[in-house]
């Protein structure tokens, strides 16, 4: 089975390729510019041109459309990247003369936050609170309404693991002996390790009975930020001092960093949208649909996988 992955140079895409390669599949990397994994065949694609995309798809059975922009200072740029490209990918898949299964990598952000008590279900109305989440929600709609081939949508929660830059800042903070929490409330949230996400996608690809279904992808556990910080500190072998930042102060700080990022046209990881996401009541998805339809029941391994991530950061001099 030939499985192509867009955005293959990135954190999730490159891990997915290696994982599929090790499991005996024939992965193909779709990238915009030359690729860093030289053991895997590469096709350079131009997302602005559905015809070239459709030629690249000539022998592909499954296309995982993973390319996407996760931060930007420009709403237009975010929409062009996440919605515009998805529209062209769907058009290319529709033009193919053979069956292709399209799997769109959306995000938990498309669905929006949960309350502290009730997890969100796939069938809940979408209520994104960031431009990123809105762009993913619109792209989901494009897949649902315009794709004439078989499709699925996967909404991963926060993904961590070797090669991830987003959680790196939390590891760095813990390494310096501190951790920050916005407000006193403990907020429940989901996590998934990148290799678990790759396994999740394999469960989906091997299942032919779930076409047209949307799934949250989590490791089925519920954490809090304090639990994650404790796991990171245990991996590092250090204690960290938790500083509780009042919400109003955090709002100001994230606003200032957002403004600074906009002045330099460089998106900051700490921006106002991130503040709203971090201060939401919870980010918990109901795992029942993936458990029931895909048999998705990964072992609970967060402490071990955080340790492995820490070792990777150290070995690669990121920490
Ligand atoms: N990391 C998470 O926590 C998380 C959580 C939920 C969902 N997701 C989704 O998972 C996917 C992969 O995320 P990631 O964390 O691996 O991000 P990443 O490391 O930034 O990789 C994203 C890839 O998307 C492509 N890309 C980015 N901007 C693009 C643009 N304007 N036009 C065309 N291609 C563009 C690039 O592909 P090239 O290889 O061509 O350069 C890049 O390698 C994204 O769709 C993201 O929304 C991620």
C-alpha cells in the first residue's frame, strides 16, 4: 500500500514516515523543498497547482494530508495555508482516476475547548477559539463537503516527542528549576506522543469500515499541566518551583509578546491566541469513538515517553 504524507519535513510528518517505513509500508514524502530523510522516496509538490498534485498522486492509495501552519501573525496567511492548500489537495484527490483515501490531519483546536467536567465528542458543534482552530474547522468542512473520494478527519490533541519544538520550552523551563501555571485552577487536558499518533493512524488506515468518520486522537488519558511538569521534572531529575501567574498578568505578558512578534513579523509561541487556549477550562476529548470503532487502547506510558523525549533533546543538544 502506497501512503503519501504532505508536510513530511515537519515534526509529525517525518515521524509518521519513519514509523510507516519500519512497519513495512511504502511511504512517500510530499514536500515543498528537498527532504531530510534520504531513505524514503520524495516528491516535490506545488500546493498551488492541483494538476501537479494530482500527477504526484498517480500511484498513491492513501494520502495523509498533514501539511499545515500552526502559528502565524497573519490571519490571511493561516487561512491560505490551512484552508487554501486543503482545497487544492481535495481537488487533486477528486481528479485522480483511481481510488485514493484522504486522511486529513486537523486538530483538537478545530473542535474547541471542553468544560472542566465534560469531554468533547466528535459530534459536538465546532467552537474553535483561535484563528488556527478556525482555519482547521473550515478545512474540515472543505474535506466533508467537497471530497468525492473516501475520507477521514483526525483531530490530534497536543503532540509531544522527539523533534517537537512546542513542548521544548516547557522542558527548558523545568530544566532551569521553574514552571509556570496560569491561575490556580488545574485544567484537564489530553496529550499524545508522536509515535502513538503514528500508531493511531495505522489503526485507521487498516480499518476500511470507518470511511467518512471523524476521530479525536489522544492517548485516552486525562492529565493536568502540573502532572506533565512533574513527569518532565522526574525525567530531568530536578525539582521545579511552580510559579502561579495571575490570569490578568499572564494576559498582559502574552499580549506584549504577541505585539513584539507582530512588530518583527515573527510569530511568538506565546501569543494572545495561545493565552486563550491555555486559560480555557479544559482540553479533553471523549475517547469512546476511537476505542469502539478503531479498537484504540494504547498503554498509559506518559512518564516513559517524556523520559524518551528528554533523552532525545539531550542527545541532539536541544537541551
Ligand atoms: N504538533 C501538534 O501538537 C499538533 C497537534 C494537533 C494537530 N497538529 C497538526 O499536525 C500537522 C503537522 O504539525 P507539526 O507539528 O508536524 O508541524 P510542523 O513541524 O510545523 O510541520 C508542518 C509541515 O507543514 C508544511 N507547511 C507548513 N506551512 C505550510 C504552508 N504555508 N504551505 C504548505 N505547507 C506548509 C511544512 O511542510 P514541508 O515539509 O513541505 O516543508 C511543514 O513541514 C499540522 O497540520 C498541524 O496542524 C499538530
